[in-house]
């Protein structure tokens, strides 16, 4: 059964810092990995999607990497801003097992960027 | 980008009543829709998957008679919580996947259900 773990569970940084969020998964049979942002009481906003054949994706100040063989992904946020404060969720789309085709989510990292 | 809407955004109901939540894909055809449930400070748990015109497939432990899902068209899915009880209070989020590439799922804004 696929398990997704995110570290750290919470992170508080001053504005301007570069930071890294980590995601690991136990089963490397995946189609892709997505990073989402969730604001309190809101739905999910897709930030980046990395296909299993890709190593990284970039969007603005965000860069996500994927090492499928080791079951790891990182989300790098450059020059953090208070508006980046949110919960960041990582999810993998399974390519095998009982969860075939479905997303498995991590528990999220709660990010606080203070001015 | 692809937009998924949900209605209502918040609903408060009395115990024993039924509540319907709508999920619409606004600018794409959703061949598959997903319903998730999220408890406070927890991640999303998949409740069921539905394909247009087919019966929904429920995850283990989810009562199909309590959570009725209908995916009547390529742009609309509904979740009906029947005979709601306080323990059904939660944040319900729908997601849609369709004809856009790379199996990307797009999520709705969620519906906060409170059962008194």
C-alpha cells in the first residue's frame, strides 16, 4: 500500500528565505507526482505536476524535483513571501496496486512566512 | 487553467436531513470525478470515484447508501449525504480529471458541512 510522508509537518520562516519541503513515497510505481497548495478552509490549488519520466518542473519561484527510484520529491520555494503561507500537499498518482490510478496524499506541511 | 466549482460552499443542516453537494467542471469535460473528505488538520481521504454514466466505486469503509454519488454528465457530479448525523460534519472536496493531458486532477473549492 502506497504511503506518502511529508517532512517537516510545520515550518516557520522569515520572509525572504529560500526553503525546501520534502515528500517521500514507498512505492515507486507512479504515473506522476503533484504538489498542491491549500489555504485554510479552501480547496486545493495545483502548483506543479511532474511526470514519472521527468526530473523536475519549475513555475516562477517554485521548483519541484522527483527522484522516482528513491521515492523522493522536493519542493523548493525561493525568496519566500508572507503570501506563501499555506499548507502544501504532495500527492502521487499510483500506477499499480490496489490504489491504481488514484492519488495518495501526504499529510502536508504547514508553512508560515512571517514579515 | 481548468476550473472546478462546488455548490454550496457551506451548509448547516439538522440531524436526519439529506444534503446534496454539486461539483461542476466549468471549462472541460470530466470523464472521471472524485469525492474526498477532509477532517481538521488531516489530509484528504478518497471516498469514491465516478465515471460519467457509470456507478461510483466506493473506497473501503465508505457507506454507499449514505453517500450517494451521481455522475450524470461530463460536467456534473453530485454527492448526497443521506440522513446526515453530526459525525458526517466535514469538509468535502470534489476533483475532476478529463480530457486535458497527463492525468492531472483539478480540485473544487470544497464544501463545509455542519450537521447539528
